[in-house]
């Protein structure tokens, strides 16, 4: 390629290359240039926002240089690429991460200082890129960081939502949703107006004969919407590798059709078409672990998947390789079932557009895809009505029927006497109306299926996908336990702890091999080290206490035990168990004598998280937490012994403040319901202990750090089914301690009892599906142990240090290496 450019031209290009900044002065120059030209401002009207923008643009310029080189290298070496398809990327802020990953933060700090700005203020100007709901979206973001840091040739593909997850306000104790219009100014994205794909919807299928007499399907008519690419550079840590996150935005196709309308005076309807097209990428659906089956959501899925596959296929075709080599060049990972249509779309491209035979095409498809399952909750498993498919994607429905036919034929051959099996595993559920089961389609269309923690992977293989294990054999199913990036979740969020760790483990290399943390263990008995460790935790708590003061005007004592539960509000995550426990504690304090109160360990119970706008029970839980807070926090009998805090609008950038400040965090889902959890890993990595159930990754965390370093309680997942059965058919009395809590609630102590009737009766009268009553006593007992152990600070800190030292396994780098080896068959690209 290089040889095709004449020597003099090449010279002109090379000698004028933009080299980025190499020192403080050059960086300062870049910032001033952006302020004065890109932003058309000056030193006289450069506020923090402008200074942020210019700083971000200076780093963006530098990232895009590395990005270009990375892409060229991948093309020249013709490397296999991994494409990570996710409907959510919960990225948070980019500036701090970019500065740290390219090791430019010190330069930026002193330059900004000279220009009259504090770097923390500048970092704080950035809006979170909140294109996700919770764990699933944040996992995708951690994976991007790891794939770049490990030099894998990887692309993320997603949607460029105009509105990310809503902003949460708490008004009179209730959640109120406010739209998150985050794109006002986003210096991190590169619009690629030349990279567009036309996406078709609706219409009909006409069969015809080609020149060889072969029947071909033609998908005709319907409407077209255009996808425009927006690219975000993803810098790796301490490497020139800079990968790409490509997000698609929808706009009306600029066909003649619009012009005709426009010219014939139908201006308004032409504008309406425009808006309808833009609606597709307008908003992120705000549901976590719930499928609501909305038509627009299916449109989003196809729009994004079709644009991404077009892009991937276009890139492959440039290599002029034979189609059978496609899986040697391309791996595609399906982040949950949301992108499952990609399986069907690739099959369609191969048979309808490229003329391959079905079997040849299908072998390519199944060798290309891998599917990650993130839940066993039945209400979260995607199903779409056949009628909706017929209407929106008629050709895809035909292909799904064929995929299912061939699949069921093969099953019938292997299990000739099992009629039941066929209806159980059919991709089409024979219900009224008929439904397409997306998880089954994803399994049939992939060569590997994985869960996200050991227990979860075992559960999917023995429950929801049991038949498929019988059909395909156990090798197709595997586990890849989730991980988190230590760059954002330790180095960025907890700089002082990161520095202390670096000083003891031989520098910051531990950020590239997290197992190096084990070197910390030898310092557990070092008094000075323990003291410094404790001071850092205290300073992080002071920072959070200030944040609480400034946002809620509540004073909390940083010496109290900070007990944190931050995550999406969901009945299965059991924030109700936590708040019932808080009420129980409050009632106990009220009954104590002054003497007894003196012996109590002070505690701050901190909650945060969003409820899906349509999830009424979750909203009631938020309301109860806030009402309990307003009673407890001003009760003079209680004082510092208990404070109840609900932090508004929990998101990634707030997590970076909250997580390093926790002493104890709660991961208390009903056993068997939380696929993995990832914040559990973040909290332990930041020197906090966990109270938790035997669920998800808690189990592996326990195995790594030792059961003496975690507070486990509650029912085991193998007993859940029986307990539920007993609740429904046998006798089931509410736990007596919990009954006192219910009495307090129904007496109106925390506001109108009617408001919380549903929370109480879910446990008392409606079968207690989440086993709150069963686990209550053991939860309370375990919290009591926490109180006792926290009094012995020396021992507590030792536990924290040992835990951190043993957390190496939970790096998303380990996790990505497992995917690369076992599922993607892909190698890092040497730099
Ligand atoms: I399905 N997860 C999520 O955040 N949203 C979803 O819609 C679904 C799953 C989460 C799981 O609940 C967590 O247990 C898990 O750690 C996370 O996905 C990443 O795997």
C-alpha cells in the first residue's frame, strides 16, 4: 500500500505528521490552540467547560493518531478481529481514563495548573457516557479497556443513543426520571458521515429463479433508514494500541422519495419521516434484567446488527479471501441475546446476497458466533412474537423457520422417541401468539455458549439450557467468570491506594498483571503499612462524607462503618432485605438504654440505584428507604449510631467516589438469581469487605480471598426451589424479627402505611418469592458479627489487605484472555 504513493508525496506527508504532545509545553500549546480556534474563545472567557473541552480535544487528537496506526497495523497484518456486539456500553467519563492510560495525566495536571485550572474540576465537567443500564453495560466497557490494553484487534459495535439512561431525581422520597441529553458536546466521538449503511424494514419477500434455475429470495419494498457511524477511540493502558467503538446513529435515508415530497410541498410530512427515522437510535431502554417486547426495541436491534454486519463483511471482502475463511478472520461475540439477529442476518447475506449454499453458509455462521448469557431470570429472556417478525423482517422470519427446521430434524434423528424434546427446544414457542425464543436461536447459531460465573454457568447448563447440553454435548457450554478493569476501578478511582500498592509491589506493573497483588500479603503485619492503608480508606470516606453533605445536607461521621448497597433496584437484588434490616437496627437502638447505646458500633447505611420507570415495586423500595432515612436521620435518640442515605442518580462517575469509601458492601441477592455481579469485585479490590449470599461471583471471591474474609449468609441456591414450593403449598410464618419490622411499617412510623403495603405483603401474603423472610435472621446475625469485627480495626484492616492481595483473578484482562483462547481463537497483535 505504501509503495503506491509517490516518493515526494510520501515525504510531504511524513515530515508534516502531527506528533501529538511530548511534554507540558507542547500540551499547553495544544490546549490554547483548541481554546482559541476550535472553540473560538480566549483566556478571557475560558471557563471550566471550555478548558475541559480543549483538554479532551488535545487528548483525542493524540488518541486518534494511535488509533490510525493501530488500524493500519491490523489491516497490514490481516489479523483476525473480534467484534463485540453490545446494545449497552456504560463507559462513564473518558478524559481521566484517557490521561491515565496514555500516562499523560501529570503533564496535563501541571499544564492546566499553569493555565489557571485544577485538574479535578476539569475532569468533573464531563458528562458520563451512560449508554447502559448496569452490570451488563459496564462489563462491555471493562472488556473494551482490557482488549485494548492486551493489544487484541477488537471493535465494539453499539448504538449511539441520543438519550442514555435517565437521570434520577428524588423528590419527596420518590424517584423522578429526567432525560439524559448527553450529546450536547461530545469531544470523544468522530462522526463518520462517509460511513453509512442503508437498513431496510418491512416489505415482502418475492421468490424468483436465477440464471441457473435456482430459487432466490428477494426482500423488496418497505422502508429504508440510514445508519451513520460515530467512532470513539478506546486507548489501552501503557500501549499504543487504540481500538475502536463504533456506534450507529439513525437518520432518514436521503432517497429521491424525500426530495419529491419536499418539492411537492409536503414539507411537514418529510420532516415527520426524518424524525421517525431518528427515533430508532433516540433512547436506551431503561430496563435491567427485564424484556418488555416493544417493537421499537426490535427495530433498534436489527438496525444496529445489520449496520454492524455490513461493516464487518465489507472489511472482510477487502481481503479477497474465500468465504470459508470468514471465521478465521472474524469472531463475533453476542453480549446477551440482544444482537442474536446477527446470526440470521449473516446467514441471509451469505445465501441471498453472496449465493452460498445453505449448509456452507451455516457452517460459517456457527463458527463465527459466540453467545454470552447474563441471566436465568425468566422475565429477562427475550421472546418476540412471530407476527411482529413477519411484519418487520419477513425474510428473517423465513430464515429462522429454516434454521429451526434443520435443527429440529437433527434433534429428531438423535432422539427419535422424544417428541416432547422437540417442542421443548424449538426456536418457535407454540404459544398464543407464537414466539421466537432468542436464547435458543443464539445457542443454535453459535459455537460456544458461556455463563458469567461458575454457579451461573452450572445453572444454565442444568436448568434453562439443559436440553441443549444433551443435544450438543457439554463442550459447547463453558464458563468465563466476569472481571473488572483495575485501571478504572483502582488506579483511577482510588489513586492513593494505587500508589501505595505500586510502592510495595514494584511499580504500576500490577495494573497489567493483577495477580502481582499477591505481593501485598507479606506486608499484612507491617504496622506502618496498615496505618497508611487505613488512612487512605479514611480519606476516601471523608471525600464521600463531603459529597453527602454537599448533595443531601446530611452530616455523617467518617469514623462510622460505611455500609453500601449501590446497584440497580430490583426485588431479586433485595434492597428490601437491607432496608428491613436497617429498620430492625433502628428499633433495637430505640429500645436500648443510654449505656447500651454507647457500646453500639456507629453505622452509615448508604443506598443508590435506579429503578426502571415502569417497575412499581422497585420504586416503592426507593420510597421506603428515603422515608426511613428522614425518620432515622433526625431522631435524637439515634445520633451517629445510624444514618440512612439514598444517593441520587447512581452512575459510573459516582461509583468511582462511592466504592473506594466503603467498609462493607452488600451483595445479597436470592441465591441463584444474580448471574455474577461485578461491583462485588470492585468493592473488595478497593479494600472493603462484603456481606453476601452464596450467589454469582461471591462464591469465587470467597474461594480466592478465603471464607474468613467475607460475611456469607442465607439460603443456598440448591434449596431455593423447595423453599418456594413450601411457601406456596405448606405453612410459612414470617420471621419474628421481621414481623416487628412489618409492625413498625404498618403502624405508620415511616409515613403512610398504605404506601408500603405491597412490600410487606409480597413477603407475608404472596409467597415471598425472593426468600426475604427465610434469610432475615441469618442476615441480622451476620450484621451483628460485622459490628463486632469492625470494633477490632487492626484485624479488620488485615482482612482487607489480605483480600486485596488475593483479588488478581478478577481482572477483566484474565477474563478477556479466556475468551480469546477458548472462544475467539484470536491472538494479541505485537506492537
Ligand atoms: I440479562 N445483567 C444486567 O446488568 N442487565 C441485564 O439486562 C442482564 C444482566 C447483569 C447481571 O445481572 C449481573 O449479574 C452480571 O454481573 C452482569 O450482567 C454482567 O455479566
